[in-house]
C-alpha cells in the first residue's frame, strides 16, 4: 500500500467528492496547496538524483485536458483518465519522456466528467469502440488508493456499449474480481523475466504474483492479455525470455492458457532516461547499448532494424512453440 510522505493539491479538489475523500484519508500527511499540477516549482527544481524521493509524493488535482488520441492497437482511442505517473520506478518508463523527473503519481478527482465523455463517445459511434484508459498510469495501483477502477467498471457497464482496456504491472486485482461490468473490460498484464523485474522494474509486483493475478482475472470472467513489454535485449536475453514463456506455460491455469492474447513491445530508451538513471540509480544496469541501438527521433533510441527483426522472429518462434493457439495482437 502506497503511503505518501507529502500531498500537493489544487484547492479545486475540495469541490469534488473524491477530492474531499482523499484529503480526509490523508489528513495526517503533510500537505501543500499548488496552483497547477503541471508546474510545481519545488519539484521542477529538484536534481535528477532526487527522483526516488519525489516518487514518494502524491499530487491531487483536476484534469483539464480531455483530448483523445486515435490508436490502432488494442484500443481505438488513448483516453486521458483519472491518473498519470506512477509510484514505481521502471528504468525505461515512457512516462519519463513526457514528465521527465516529475513522473510521480497524480490523481485527478473529476472522474465523473471523464467517464461521461467516454460513455457519450461510445454511444455516438456506429461501431463498438475500445478506450485505453491506462496509457498514462497504472490503474490497478491507483485503485488501491482511490477505488476508481471499481467505480469506473461498474458505472461504465450501465452504458451497454463500448469497451475499456488498460495495462498493469501490479497484482492487487481482488477488489475488481466480484463486480459487474467485467464483460466490457480487457486487462493486459505486463510481464518480464524475474531477473529484469528485479533489476529494472523497481516497485512493481513480482512475476509470480502477476501470473496469479492473470489466473484470478480469467477465472473472474475478464478478457486478459499478456503484454511482454518492454522487450529488453540484455546479455543472455534469449534464455531469459524462453524461461519466461516456460514459466507462463507452467503457472497459468487452463482457462488462462486457452484464452489470453499477447502483445510484444520492444524497448524505446531516451537521453532523459540516461540522465535520470545515471544520477538516481548509479549502480543500476545500463539499458543503453550503442552496438544494438540507434537514434529514433529527438533524444530517443530503439533497437537497430536488423537486431529487432531477428529478435522478433525469435519471439514469434517461442510463442509458436509454447502458446501456438493464442492470438498475437501486434508487435511494436
């Protein structure tokens, strides 16, 4: 359970029931009023080495931007929703590209406005739409603080149209197992070899717990995907990932093995990651490998085409061997 050491909040949250609830929940936690969650000077002025300490803060605000972005993978739209940032500290986190060292957890209390727009958009569409509501945060983690995911799934079910989806690296799924609306939700559990979780995905759930959560979610009636992401080509990566597939094959129950789909995403790294990780985690593994990686846009790095194509073929072969009947939704 995340216990913030300080709360920074916009005064407008007092106009919302969730805002009042959170202020009461953390009534003994030191609090500071801010003008704008996007510009907290004392945070922006911190050094990169302060990154882990900043992750212990919680920001509570209202979301002002509600622009949807078209998506053509698992969802139709990426939707700004009830949180952004995270308490975990994955060394490759793509949110760091957007928020730099200010990728701490922010909660947005105007959830009614956001869900109403999703429902209206779904109802206006001639086809069934899927909305990605977890592209900016981890909603299983957030739910342990706000109960927003339970509220969202139950209230979205009343619309009778559309689907919600989100990824997670956390195993705290029990609160959403016995609720209504599960048939309109796709949950994707992100996995990596245990060695990489231990060295790179700081503050997330262990692989064993994530697999247990997959089994629970499938048994509860959710459609579940396994997101192998990001794929990181460290030394002996072939053995690590084959062992991961073997572990999944042995640990998932029959319902999960017969129904899960897969997504494969290769790691994108950045100059921002290099700077923060070097100062905040000086003893951590270096994810930037100039022999395997090349520039991709401003300040970003991806695996060279030949390297990536070879790795993709390896993964498709692995999945064909261990999960031959399961759909591979996409490779990115």
